[in-house]
């Protein structure tokens, strides 16, 4: 366990959050504790780092995600993560972005998955109290499983995100993604994330997250559905 804690503090994890609306550098550093119900009960430690740079209508974000996982009844420590780089160009309503992502998830038998994507989005609601945005993008995936089988797929990704400010320091966020394979519409993924974020002061915030995943064609012996309960403390800059 000591090795896990040491690695937790010297590693970095970046999660794709909304790019900051002000020019210049911004970002956050998180420490999180997750619980996942999958084949086994899984206790997961996360270390999160996100860096953004915005200039006028253009923005660049760098993300790195490393997690350490302890499964019930097993000594082996699993790991998973996401690393991506995204360039975005946005106006008041319309947005466009290009993304390159690397993913690995030992708990779901994914050795590595490279994804490139290009998409557009449209903001339907934007105020001081609430925001809502639709998006659609094309994704190209190359995935290698733990048994070294490789698949290449092209998917369409539809998204709907919204944010509601409940109090001056409390907001509710939701991100929803539907990703069908264009060559086989029955092969699709659905992901929903709800996040309750409480700002403690100008630099620290606490968040409660619930993530639901559905994969209609998972790897052998992996269930179609899993979920995560995530608690994290963030330092923002």
C-alpha cells in the first residue's frame, strides 16, 4: 500500500474538463478515491493534472490520467489511464476541436487504445446560472487487448453536456456520450457522468462524481455495465 501512495503523489492524471473561459494558463491538480463495481469490487486511487492555455478563440489542453487499482482478493495492483491533447476553436455559440487520445484499462482488458477525433459543438443555453451544449464528432480507434488482438473502428460520438449553478459555490455538471460504430450500429458505448462540485475557496474545491458506462460489445468475460463513485479534492490555478 505504501508503494501505491508514493506512486500516487509522484504521478499525474489529467481528466478532460471544460477549458477555462479566460485567456492565459489555467488548470487543476486532483487527488481522488474511487469505488467501482465490475467483475470484482475495486478500490481505485487517482492523481489528476490538467493544464489549459487559451488565447482569444483558440485553446490547447493537455491531459494525463494515471490510476492505481486494488481488486478484492487479489495482490496485483492494476492500473488504467487516459492521456490526450486537444485543440479547440470556439465562438460564442459554435465550437470545433481536434483530439488525440491514448487510453489503457487493465480492468477491462484494454492494453492500449489510440483515438483521433474531430468534432463540432453548439451551445443552446449560456447564462450565469446554467449552460447546455450539444456536440457531434467522428472518432477513429485502434485498440489492442491484453491478449494482443487488434481492432480498428470508426465511431460517431454524440454528446450533451450541461451545468447548473445551485448556489454561489455549488454547481452540478453532467456529461453524456453515445458512441455507435458506423459499420455496426449495434456496437455502441454509452457514458454518463454526474458531478457535484463545491468550491471551498478560490483555489480548492471538493467534488462528488458518479460515472456510468455501458458497452454493448465488451471484451470476453467483461460485463456490459460498470459504474464508478469518485470523490476528489482539487487545487485549481
